[in-house]
């Protein structure tokens, strides 16, 4: 990637990388203004409940606290929300999916009183009023209300319109059913994509022109699922095949590129163009002898020259097809030119890589590093991201690199990790508000025994006694070392 030096070869720590990438994460409460509004909402609710328990409803302190509570909800709405949900999960307070660590300790009574009434999710809408605030505070102070049915009946009797209450388990059941459906739909598209790319490879080797429309339909189908459930699509990149590396690699790069493009804010038409480019960027490798492509030892100078020709060969193949969209040809030509333009093919006149080329170059490198090949082991996902971050401003665009890390998390979906209690887990969801603390499924307990059913843990959960996080990731570990053959099944 660059000349060796002690400074350049040091990989930044997960914490350092998270600090740099976190601002690029697309979390609804990632900005200081939004986070302050979230914290104010939790504070206002706790104060309203406390004042309502101490003074009559007409007391100025109670009236003022209800007004402040309603204003706190309005402030959230003014940030672009139609409704906002405060929820409690295993003793920890969240707003939407953003953890509130300090508030989880400070407002223990609020959390306990919510749970004592069977309420673990509290949704407030634009219709929320000071009267709704007062009713909600009274509900939390009413010891006769001991389950969610009684709580709902109380709100209905009081004519509340701006509040909905639920149990987290009710929400989870609906979400899990939808997630299973999206996962199945994504896998169907993935398998179809491998078949399509095999046909493309065969047609090109025979010197024939392949059909582009099925590839465009594949990209559209992946995008449809991506817009519904990004995790269902991104998780597909955990599928690794040693036998069909080239085919799986092209689909994985397409998925990573679509996900990254969406995170960068590209519109639907641009994403379709990017997706097609990501499927076809390495097409020129069909003209490279397999003996060179799969050689286990170092390449000779002549062999390296042949390998480098795949960029121009790919652009030539795509030019002959005469695609209406020129981006696949451009990306095929540019994807190895590097951000600093010290790559290949050599340029007669310097010009910046197209954004699509930058995106595909990053996704190509990440998937290649994290996939085991016959001649080398895979690199752990967190280390692969550290290598990419090391290459920012040199091989890779720094802003796009940080966006990739923010999208994947420090421990991406499918990463196998050892937790601080010694158990082994698979990362199945990234938390945008804390890239170091994803949600995991524990499959092996601290004593090395496989669990009959995996245990879901959100690593943002707070220990109420210590006020600190209950459990953390110690390190990423190789899946094969623990006999884990298919991480995708856990996603």
C-alpha cells in the first residue's frame, strides 16, 4: 500500500477508528443537537413523573414540568420526526435505537415504574399535549396499574391521543417475522446473482455478448430489499465460498457498494448504476490465465503485468457491449488507480477517480481480505477495516473509507468475537450510535460449551449497579478456530 515505516505499519486501535468513523454513522441522534434533544426528553419525563408524585396537579411546579415535557416532545418532532419512542430493554433506556447510558443509571425509578406497569416501549406523536404528559405521569405513579392492559385502558379512559404504549416483546415479534422474510428474499437474490454471473463469465469466455437486463433486475431486487431492511442485504456478504470465489466476490462487492452508496446518500438511479458497475468491474479477469490468478507464490514481473491488464481488458469488453450506462466501463478501468493516482493503469493526465470507482475499490479490498482463499487465510474483519483506514488518503479516499467503517461497524455483521466473559458470539447487528458495541448472538458459553439456542445480547446494555457497560468485546477471532462454518445462519 505504501513504503514501510513504523508509523505507517501501526494499525489504529478499534477505539481510535471508531472515534474517526462515528460522525459518519447514520444514527438519528448522532449530532450534538439531536442527542441533547433525546436526553432532554428523558429528563423531562422523569421530572414530570417525580413532580406529579409530590404535588397536586394544579401546583405551578407540576404545570411547568408538564409543559416542559410536551415541549421536549415537540423539539424532537421539529428535528424531522413524526413520532419518537422511548424504550427499555433489559434495564437500559433507549430513545429509538440510541442508548442513553447516563440516563439509564440516573432515572432508575422511571425505568422500574415503566416495567412495573408492563410498559417497555413508549411512543409519543405530534399530537402529544401537556394533558397527555400529565396523564402519562399519573399512570407511572399509579401503583394499582400492574400490567399493560390496565395501562392501555387508563390512557383510553383519559382520552389520550398522543401516546402509544407497548411491550418490547410485541414489537420484537413483528420485527423478527419481517426480518426472516427479508432475509429469505435477499438470499434468493444472492443465489440468483451467482447463477447470473456464472452465465456472464461463460458467455464472455466464449466471446459472446451477455444480456445486461437480468443483471439490472438483480441490482433492482437487491435495492428493494436494501431499502426495506439494510441488514438483510448487508448480512449476505458473510456468505463466503472457496469454490466460487470469483462469483461470490462480485455479488458481495455489489452488495457492499450498494449499501455504502446508500449510506453516502446516492439516489436510486445512481445506486442502480453503481450496483451494475460493482458486478462488472472485474470482468477483465476472464482474459487472465487461471494459473496466474490462482498462483500461490509471488508473481513474476511478467505475470504481474498480465494481472494488471485486467483493468483495461475489462473496460474494453464493456466498451464492446456498448452499454447505455458508461459507468461500468469507467469503474472497470479506474478501480485500481488509487486515491493518490499511484496505481494502474498509468494515466497520461492526472484525473480524480470517479466516486463509484472509489466505492468499488474499497468494497473489493474489504471482501477480498476477509475471504479465505486456497493460498492464504482470511483477515479478521476488524483488522481488514484497520488496514483500509491505514490506507486512507493514499490508496483510498478518506471520507469514503470512514463512511464504510461507519456502515459496517468496527465489528461487522458476521464477525466472530470473544466477549469479556469468555463466551463466543457472532455479530448480527451494528449499533449506529456505538460502533464498538454491536448486538451479538452468543453461541458458545464461557466454559466452551455450545448453547442449545443462541442468546441475543446488546453490548450497549448498562449494569445498573456499576453504571458501566455489562459486557464488552475482547477481540475478533477466526470462525474456523471454533468450528463455526456458516456465520450467515446467525444473521
